[in-house]
């Protein structure tokens, strides 16, 4: 497991993370986790916030029960987190597709919203990205219709029990304007703007025919993932000051129990087995793509069936390795994209169905926020014992 070829390092997020600036987040193209399935549009009496873009509607529905505390030596549940970078709906039906899949299989997910997806291009000069021209963005602004679709899906997703995190705004990965070079103060500005675009979408769009997002984003937002998995070190001091609970930006993590970094839970994308190769791949759709079609999002169609199976088998192998050994939480990152004919969307769907199978007992497909709740409820010594288990090392306590 420690032997990685040059392409293997790409799969671990070195080269593939850099390539994300080109295609990684473009929107052009569990049992036991708590019941999910609220009907969109049904909330408690809403209390508008600001211009009415958001509203306080009370405690989020469809959440798991209060976390239980493990006893020393007790086997932990198997947590699995599926997360989505960008979280825009552009008419390809992927956002509602995976919301339905989540309802069908009792899954909670984390949607890392790109703030610009709620800002009309006609108002792009409201965005002042650090170290970049006013209004600039490495990902396209959405059309007005797609902004509406995104708002409707975000509202429904939160009511169904999912988490709305942030993928920040302009997705700058290259050159002097890259997020890699941003200071803590610049990250603070980026976060403030991302929150503003959510909290003021009604003013910025002029839409009057949509209901508000049913949450206070200043309280809902407790974590994110940086563009191209870059810039975490300077983000963390700002995130800590803002009271965030976690960050999911680390590349190339191992399938071991998480720890905290600068006071926040560190939830990295993980190295998982890559069928047919001696090296491992990062647990994200784009990184699998980078090793299959060499960063092209439209490889030879004849290869799609084999690549689809390989991607599915990689995710399942990552899940199985954790589930059958140290029970480390398993993290998968995705984008709402039709890369290589949509095979990665199919792979995620098949993986969720496999994990949700009745033979996998004590599995919880949760959001990152829900995982934080469970971790924070545990005895630190019990967690320290779990963190002592290496990749693929069997749990030897009582089951």
C-alpha cells in the first residue's frame, strides 16, 4: 500500500488537485443516520432574516438522535460521508437525483455550495476575489434559471436533513491569484462574501417567486472544502475564529480515525485501493478520472463501462477496508458532472446502494456536521485508542 507510481501520486491529489482548476468544479457540464424525507416546502413558521433570502425555521428536521457515547473497547459504527463540491443544479437533474437516492436509502450528505452559484452574472462586480480582478471567476456564473434551480434544491436538501457547507466562490487554483497564496485575512473576505451571496440572493437576483432558504447561514455554515484542496493552512486560523467545526480540504489522507488540526476536525479525502493498479487513488471522482482519461472529461466512450466498474470497485474497496478493519470514517468527494458519460455519478449511486445493503450492520451515512456531533460526544481517550489503529488494522475490542 505504500508503493505509489507517478500516476499514483496524481491520484493522491498532487497533480489531479492542480488540474481541478480546469475542470474539477465547473458546473457547465445509512442506515442509522436518522430519517430523511421531509417534503420540500414544509417548514415551521419562518422568521425572515435580512432581505428574506433566508429565514429561521427552527431546528433542522430529519437529524439523527443524540449521539451515543462509546464504552472503552466497544466497536464504533461505520460512518460514511458523501460530499459534493459546488452543489449547483444546471438542468442535468443530478442534484435532485442524489437527493432522491438519499431519501431512498436513509442518507445524509454535505453539499459544499459555491457562493457564486447564487449570484447573477449581471451582478458579478459585487464579487471582489482576493488577488484577482473584480468579478473574475475560474468557474462560470450560472444562468438565472440555473440559480433558481440551485436555490430550490438547496432549500429541499436542508429540509431533508443534509448539510450546506461552502466551496467558497471563484475557485482559483493557478497562478498568483491561487487560493494557495491567500492570507488568513483574504480567506476571511472570501468567506464573508460567500455568506453574503447566500444571505442576499433575493436582493441580488430580484427573484420574488421563490421561498427563502430555511436556515440562518451564519449558524449553518460550520465547514467547507477549498478549491483544488489548496490553501488549508491559512484558512484554518480564520475558520477557527469564525467558530467552524471542521475542514475537509486535506488531500491524500489515510483511512484512519480523524484528528484535529488547529482546533478543527480534519476530514481529508483518503487514499483508497485502485483496482488493477499497485498504487492508490484519492477518494474523489475527478482524481479517479485523472488516472483513467488523463484529465480529459471526455475520454473514449468504449472505455466507459470498464472505467465505471473500476470507479465503483474503488469506492466499495475503500468502504470495505474500513468496515472490516479499523472502522475509520470513509469520505467520498464528488461533483455534479457528466464526466466520461456520467460514469462517476453511476459509480457513486452503485456504491451507496451497496453500502445500504442489509448485510452491512451499524453503518451510518451522515454529513460532516453530523460526524462532528458524534466525535465531540466521545471520550477523548476512546478516540485516541481508535486513532492508534493503522490502515487496514483490525479492531480487536468487543463488537
